[in-house]
C-alpha cells in the first residue's frame, strides 16, 4: 500500500485575509458529507471545489449559526464513546454469550496493552501521584510551546472585517463567522525532545507496547469474529497516510479545517480518512472518520422480485431498496519515528447514503494543542518533527439483512416493511401475535376472502391494518388517516386484562369465529357462511389455543422440536398452521413458587408428524420473569432460505437465523428461574431484580404447505369499499383490486354497498331476562398460560371465576373453594406462599366469618371469628410455640429478631445475623440495608 508523503489535500477555512491555496492540480480532492446530525461535518465541507485554476479563492459553505450543536463528547458521534483508558475486549462479551449474533464493538483507545499474566514479568508498583508543575506565566506560554486552549466559538452573528475595511461578500450568506477561530491563529509547537527517565522506563517495561507497524495485531483488534455463517467477509484493506507539516510554521501555518487522505478501493467501494486537526466544532481533540465515498452517489435499486416479506398492493408499484455497506473499521494514529507511540480506535458500522462516514469526534486522549508534548511514561510525543501518521483498517462484510450495525431505521427501503404502528402497548402480547398472523399468507388469504363493513370487530380492524401495510400509505405522522389498532386495543384489554401470547391467540380466534357466526346467524339460508368458519379452522385448528390444548407439550428431557412432537403428539391434525406451545412454566409445590424453565430446545427448520412435513415459520418469545409481560415475535415469510424479521418497538428489523433463533432457544444446562415472592404493596421494578434472562421461545409456529412461503406469488384483493372511504383518498394504483381471488360475500348486494354498521344480533332481540339467564350459565374451564395464574373451575358468561374453582396465583398462594365474580366468596381453603393455611368463609378476597388459621412456622392454630381479614370477636388459640419464641431470630434462634430488612420490611433476624444476609429469606429480594427495631412495653 503506497504511503502519501507529500502534504495532504486540505480544505481551507475562509478568513478575512482570503489566503490563496496552492495544490497539485493532478491530485484528487474528495468532497465529504456528514453521517451524524450532531457532528455536522457538512458544516465544514465544501460544496464546490473548482480546480480549474492554480490560484483560486476557496470558500466553504457552512451551516446556519443556530444549528451548531455543542460537541464536547464522543457521544455526539454514533459509535464513538469516550473510552480512553479502557482495556479493549474483542469481541464484546455479549457477542459470546449463548451464541449471540455479532454486535457492534465498543470503541476503545490503545496507548499500551497490558501483558498476559506471567510470573516472570515484574508487576509495577503503584506510584504515588506526581503533582503537576506550576503553570508558566501567561507571557511565557508560547515560549514553552504550550498555547492556551483555543477560543470558544460563539456564533452570535456575522463577523465583519472592520480593520481591513472590506465588506462581507453577499455570497457568504452570513456564514463567514463560523470559520473556525482556531484556524485563524497560529499556535507554535515547541519540539519536545525529552526522554523517559529511569522510573518511566521501569514502568514501560511492565507493559506490552504494540508497534503501529504490526498490522497483524491491529487486524485481530479490528476484524473480530462475526460468529454467523450468513455474514461473510468480502475484502479487507488499509489506508496509510503520512501528514507532514501538520501544524506548519509561523510564516506558513496550516489553517485547514479538514484534511482528507488519498482514496483506496476496498470491497468494491472507495474509502478515505477524514481528519479535523483542530477537532470537530467545539471539541479540543483530533477528530477522525472513515468515509465511504462511493456510497454517497449510489442510487437505490428496486427490491428483487420475490424478496419483499409482504407483497405490495397493486400492479407496477415499485419499492426501492437502499444501497448499504457493512464494514469493520479502525483508525490508528501514531508517531512515524516511534511507532510504539500510538492511539487506536475500532468499531463496526453500516455505511449508506445518509450515513457515509463513521468515526470519533474525540479521538485522541490529549487536546490537539498538546499532542507535541510527551506524556508521562511515553517514549516520544505523538507528534514529532511536525509529522503524524494515520492508518485505517477496513473489512467489508457481505450483509444479506442490510441491518447489521445500523441504528433503528423505520424507512421502507431498509427492510421492505413499514413500522407496525400501534398507538401504544408495544410490549404487550397482542402486537407480536398480530405481526405473526398478518405476515402469514394463509391468514391473509382468509382476510381477503371475507367481506366486512366498518364495524367493531377484529376482522375489520385487521383488514384495515393489512391494507395500510400492503398499500404503503405511510406513517401516522404523514397521514392522520392511517388505520391503527389502538382503539380496538383499548377494548381488547379492558375486557380481558394482561394476557400471554397463547391466550391472546385464543381470544383473537374466538372473536373471529364469533363474527363469522354472527354473519351465519343473519344469512343462515346462504350456503357460503359455513365455509368461512371451516376455513378458519383449516388455518389454525379448533383446539390449539383453548382449554387442555392438544399442542401444548412438556420440554423436560427434550432437546429439539422433533423430540417434542414425537411420542403421543396428536396425529390427526389437519390445519395448515401448527401452533406448538412449549411448557416453560411449572409450579414447585414444595417451595410454593412458580418457575420459568429455560431449557434449551432446538427449533428445527422442519419436523415430521405422522408422515407430514412441517416447516418452521416463526415463534413468540417471552423475556424476563413471568410477571414482566414482555413479548416479541420473529417470523420467516420466505421459508427455509428466507430471512427473519421482527418488530422492535414497532420498528421492523431484518435478521439472520443465528441472530433471531439461536439466542432464544434456551440455555444449557437446563435452568429454572424462580418467580420472586412479592408481598409489598407497591409495584416491583423487575428490571432491577437479579436473575433476569433473555427472551426464550415458547410458542412455535410451523406451516404444512410449502406454497405459503412463495413470496413471488400474487395476492390480489378486492379491498372493501369502506376501508378506502374511511382512511383517506385512494392511494392504491389502478388495478390493485383485480378481483382474481375468490371473495366470499355474506350480505346481499344492497347491504354490501351500504356503509351502515351491522346491527348486533342481541340488540332489541334478546330480553333482559335472557341476558341474566346467560350470566348464570357456568362453563367448566382450565386456564394454564405462561405468566398467568393457574385456574381450574367454572366461569360465567363474562369470563369471571364463578362457582367452585382451584386457583394458584403467581405469588404462590393456592385457593380452593367458592368464587363470586372472580373474588373469594363463600367456603374456601387458602394455602399461602409461606405455607400458612386458612380454612373458613371468605368475602371479597378476605377471611370473613368463622375460620381457622394455622401458622406453618410456629404451629399455632387460631379458630374463631374474622372480619375483613382480621381476627374479630371470640376465638381460641392453641399454642405450640410461645410468643417470645416466635420473636426469636430465625437464623441463630438465640437472640430476638429486632432487625427489619430494607426495603422489603420483613423482620426475621437479629441485627447481627441480618447484617450477614444478602437476600431476604421471605421474599428473596436484595437487602439494601438493615434497620434496628426497638420494642416498647
């Protein structure tokens, strides 16, 4: 690789003296653009470089004054954290755990590397801090070669040159004041010829100093293992750049705002290094970036046929795909005379037209006006003889997803999908389930074949959302008529409360079936209505979601999905979609706690049941403890060779199989996380609890027909007229609804053309007595869903626990007895999480009336009257342990329990024992402090 030894091409700041810029006319000048809004590199990038004359006045086009952000930390540049002094780790630990996909590494600085542990290597003794010498007088600053910090730029208005008497050029557009003041003044650098003393030399011998010329070492620091076979390296290379006259002289100072290196072609793209010698905007450190020059002019291309995860509605509609390049990059700045003096940063980034460069605003560990001074325990300064060397290592990665190492992008050109606009509750189970279903071709066919009107039903709501997704009408910010699910969502959760994914699927299925039965009731003389319900059953199956679900399987002792379905799995399944629920929630009756099973179960791409092959389509994952309620779904519309997709906070993301599936299959060896017992009244912040786990798959969907994965297949749809009338002007191109698909109409021609809402069958046709009678009808059910309490018993028409039942709450309490509208009422027995028991009468979830309470810890039994959960009136206590003994410390049993745990409040130990306990033995919450109690007589 050739080394650029002549003066680099530079961009000059416009000053009042209008300096002339001479450069080699045969050299290339590369225009630059900014990647990050906060960095605003475009504010110092020329809009036009005229090379037709040797002597020409070059003028920079700057951003408006009010748009200048404060740049005083690396956080202002994406991927450029200030990590000076940290030891780099390649790859990052999170990329190594449980087979996670490659994550963008944290930027790091490398002055010297720590050696491996070696008994022969002396460990340097800790040094006492050496006080810095007193600062020289202000008049001697320049004599010492240490100029004062650069002036602060205050963009308070245009600056006019009063001394020269010249008027500002009208073409400057009031932007000349942004010319960097630091480039107008010259700060002489006095050469630092000092050498390390004996103590510094002893310290340096205790470390490994990597030379900047050792490319193999820097490759290992930059090109970390991707750990994904679908991400393949294409080509790697480097840029070597030597900058002479970095600061210049008093007679010929360098006043450049931006320096650019020569161009190097790597992986089919042109790359350069950009260096801002006085820092980017307000920072006082060198700023360096790697830029992909060719990506800026790359035109977006149309998505290949048959590659969109969701087909566009209409003929001839084009969806453009952005051009992007994923690359691992690093920059190394060093002293060419002493390559062991260097600073290094590395990262990974997705380069595209709106983000063509990536780097570090605060690259160096010292300000730019001190890089010529040698630091303590450093062989030489970074800048010697006014010469600085820079290297950039680049490896281009073949990224089939287009989303590797990129920030969340909601643009259609990234994934071919629009955001899944919801209106709130993104973590709820409803949205992951709907994302699975709406990207499932058999379910979409069901929606196409159902004629609806504007009505409050699930099928009409899903048709509107599907129309928005397929017609690409934009986001709610661009079109306030975009259909959302928020209104339906409020009604959905108001009636049902929090639910898991399988429970949500069951309710969606029941709502859809009820609507189709509604149509069948009004059009019972027509023969087409039963076909709709039959079609629904053929897609999902009648008994996959409710009751004793036929496809719910235990995972204990199973390592793959094929093992899960082997054995006694039902062989008479005929539905196109097979939904298998993995039992990842069990109740430990001895400890009286629920446990979430994290056992690893491999999600096979294909499984065979009774000679029929099913192909993996997607799954729903649950994250954290059982009560967190965080769900996400991952799906593969293209089948075995297709890519995976998910919606992260409604933003679509494309993933490889390793990224989507492997981290969510579970862990080895098998592990179970106990649900914490919470007795405090205030809500619990689960994010702070120990033992949090990543998302694990528990609802897996397979498809029987291979035609469902054909992304190139046409999906014509006669869109219901009410959708286009309700949600704004017609945006579907002509020919979108061509009527080629079979459409089942359930109303006569007059009612189909009408926009009136359908009448509820109960309106005016069912008497009040019949409604009361229906409420008294009880149904025997078993409710056993993930993150939900277990219940087996009867429910009323409002889905409330009513009558005889058995309930195990997530806190570990177990009640068997009478219910009334989901409350304990009547005779019942409660076995509490602490193993205490109560047998007697209840009212509104509290002991009320006559009952017996037995303490598990003391064995004392109280029999008597209760009122609203408290002992009241006459009663008898049979003592097995005295009151004084019951107050004894449960750890040493020698002292009185006089210490309360903070912040749960339990009193179970003496002060001495409480200070040695880390977790509360009652609720297992972390003990933050201990409070001593004093009992009053």
